[in-house]
C-alpha cells in the first residue's frame, strides 16, 4: 500500500478556483474535475472565502447589485464569444 501525500496549493490557485465557482457561476463538481481536485476541497475553499468575506459583508442592496453585475458580465462574455465565432465564420465565407 502506498502512502498518500497531501498536495499544497498556492493561495492564488485557491482564489481563482473559488472565483470560477462564485463569480463566473461554474459548478463546483465540473470546476473541481477540470482542476484535478476533489469537490470537498473546493467546497472547503469556497466556505473559507465566504467566511473571510463576511467580515467585509455587503448589505442586501449591494449583494443584489453585485449578483446582477456578475450575471450581466457572464452574459456579455458569452455574447462576445458568439460574436467572435460568427465573425470568424463570415471571414471564411468571404474568402
């Protein structure tokens, strides 16, 4: 039986993983799988980030605005990707 070693992750890696879930709206399981970590680990990082944020908590209006801005940002990013693909197709057709 082999001994299991714990991997250490940088604070930046943890923060970016949590941002993918919280801000960009990706699912925890898919994000964890793509990063090669367990769901449990990502849930722990997410909970820790939420606990740290509670110290600098937002009021209800600020939370609602932030949530709306995050959704709008996600929508705009999707639209940008669609337009990139459409313009690439148009360029191919004109050649």
